[in-house]
C-alpha cells in the first residue's frame, strides 16, 4: 500500500469512513415522490484526496479478497452500484463544489506472488526491478477519470509512451491516453454514470416500496443469481416452468441513436465527445433523462 501511495500525489483521508446519520458524511438522499425519501448509508473502505490549487480530487478504493473489475453491464442491471454510490456520498456532501472525482478503484489485498521461471531469474532482478514487477502484478482495477492533470497526480512517474505501474493506464508517445489499454472515462461520462447509479438506486427503492417481490433472478450471460444461492429450496425457482423466468441483464447497444454525448452540460474533452465506453454512456444518458435526473448530483 505504501509503495502505491508513494507513486502518486494522493494521500489517504480516512479508512472505513461512514456516510449516514452522525457519521463522517451525511446519508445519500433519494426522493421517491413528494412524501417518501430514502436515506442510503454505508461505509467507504478508503478515501484518498489530492489538492492542486483550486482543484481537489477524490479517489475511492474498495478492498477485495480476490480480483474484481467494474463491469458496466452489471452496473446497468443494478448489481454493481457500490463504488459510484461511495463517490456520490462524498461529492454530494461537499458544500464548496470544489471536489472532483478522480477514480473508483478495487484493491486486491491478497497480493499476487511473483511468477518467476526459475530462482536465477529472481536473483538477477535488482531491488528496484523487483519492486516494479511486484507493483505491476498488483495494480488497482476500476475506472479512472480521463483528465491529464488527474492522471498525473494518480501516477506522478507516468510519462509519454509508458504504462503505469499501479493502474490500468497507458499513454501514447504523444502523451495522449491509449484508450484500448486504459480503463478510463471523460469527466462528463463519469458524471453520467454517477447520475445513472442514483437513478437506478431510486428505481430499486421504489420497487421495494411498491411491493415488487417477483421471483425473477438475474441472468447475465452464463452466470445467474441462482448459481450459489443458499435459498433455492425456499424460492423454488424453476426456469422450466412458464411462470418462472430470468431477468436478463444486457445493455441495448443495437440502437445507434444511443451513441450520443454524455448528459452533462460541460464540453467534452474529445472533439467528437466519444470515448472507449461511448455506446454504453449513450444508453445511460438516455435512461437518466427518462429517470428525471441529468446531473451527477
């Protein structure tokens, strides 16, 4: 952890920070209608910040016991909202309006051992090379905000034509982001995802209030909610019955009209406003307009 921190300008602000009542941060408030409000509470494993002049950046880190990636299809289906909810809790609580998202990341605390062909190969490495290889084997996973200044603070040693030792981030020779090798989003796209997560959370809460208890487990590709469920005997879900069906999670990318600019009013950083995840962002932006919220807050 200390080596990862030393590679950038971000410093831990706190560990296991709660948002809720009488906590470090207030609860996230979701207004369902004129009479119902849901307060979302939680606990953030680690919060890092970095100040640079009038700008202050926020990095959320969640510790996992095994490797994990952010899957936008799962997020779309409401299965992976956690990290963005944490970011929303921090950004929404900021009264100055200066805090900016920088990254939402997973850290695998079960560090990988180095894979060496033989003992001689390991002995041939200098301490510096050994440290670098160990960092590369245990990179953060997640999503980074595609902003040159932010990326420079996330990894201060990253130069043009190189890849980060601690993040899935690589730059081309001209200093631009190598998008196919980097898990990043432009600020406007990141805000679109933050907004979608709030809308999806509100939708889930509304379903709870409406008493929706249909036996309709999710299915995403070859995986489904029943694979490791301990309550099959209680639920008695049987996909062979006509009255039982899975809730398939799939982002509708077939509609080319979804390929649009993010729903933030800011000017996109790229000329055409499109990034690596532009198709998905277009779908989320459309859903945000249907849900009534078009701001990351």
